[in-house]
C-alpha cells in the first residue's frame, strides 16, 4: 500500500468529496452507542470509537431485505433486486474488514451468495487504525492487527 499524507484539518473536505459521488457509511454515535450507518455530512461521523455495538456486517446483511419479487399472473415474472449502489465504508476497523472477507470466502464457495458478493464488490473500504485497541481486542487472534491493510482500499492512521 502506498503512503500519502492527509492532514486532519482536511478530513472533512475529503469526506465531502466522497459524499458528492458515493453513498457513505461511517461510524455514528447516537445515545452513546456507535453504529455504522449512512451519513450525509462529515460532522455526523465519529472516528474516535473503540468498537461499534452492531457490527458493520449489518450493512451487508440488513434485518429485512428483498431477495426477489415475482408475479403469478399469465406472464410469470421473477425480478432480482436492484444493484447495490457503490458505497464507501469510511472508518471501518481492520478487524471488521477481516471478518467481512472471511464471510466473503464462505459465501463464494459451493453455495454462492451473489447478492452479498455484489455488495462487497461495490464497496470501497477506508479503514482507521486502532491507535489504542481496547482490552478485549481479538484481531491478533484471527491473524490480523490494529493496523492491518488486508481487504482495505485505504487505511488512515492518527
């Protein structure tokens, strides 16, 4: 991975540029709980968090989702869901990206989950290193690290 410098003062401008062209999902704090959700403005994003209460995979596996539609009239018609729009996953931790890529291996096997794989393919992962990993950090247990780059398109560090 090549190294570039993005000064902290410019991070909001960077995010504004991402928002012009992409759906951006990032950590957001609400009522003291950090979760990953779609954002519309840079100031919604909370980058100084340890772990989210709900894992980032919830974006790829929502609680409800239309898998297909059909009509049962004269002309039986089966419709697949719309394409998952290109998404920037901003501020994700290296361990969370690792877990998504483990799932990718599972769902690209004999019984392929084409919808999940399309979502992963249409996602740009911009991670944040864990400068102060929490005591319950497990990333090294799954062959990762707080600053791993595997599966990330860009890794930011403080």
